C-alpha cells in the first residue's frame, strides 16, 4: 500500500516541480515532522528507521497534492 501511495507522491512532486505550491510545501512539512519524530525516537534509545521520516513525507505530499488539485479545479470553475 505504501509503495503505491509513494508512487503517487513522487509523480505529484515531479508534476509540480516549478514554483511554490501545496505539494512541495506538504513534502517539506512532512520532512520536518518526520525528522522531529525520528529525533525523539533516537533519543529514547531506539534504532534509526527510515519509515519514521518517509511515511510523514509521503502522507503530507499526498495531502498537498489533493489540496493543490482542489485549488486548481476551483480556480478553473470560478473563471468559467
């Protein structure tokens, strides 16, 4: 399941690679959240896990992709 969602996130990041937008903003917020969670996890003595960083990045990127799509659809329907 995460592989398919990750593929959607990567495609979204590639498609929206220009300029500031919700997709890249979501990815950055997910990265910050993941790094904080991993720092807390490492301070408790647990080993490093990429999933602790990767899953929030993917989830926030997909949420940003949905927000960006809704915004673009709303903008197009408003102008017609």
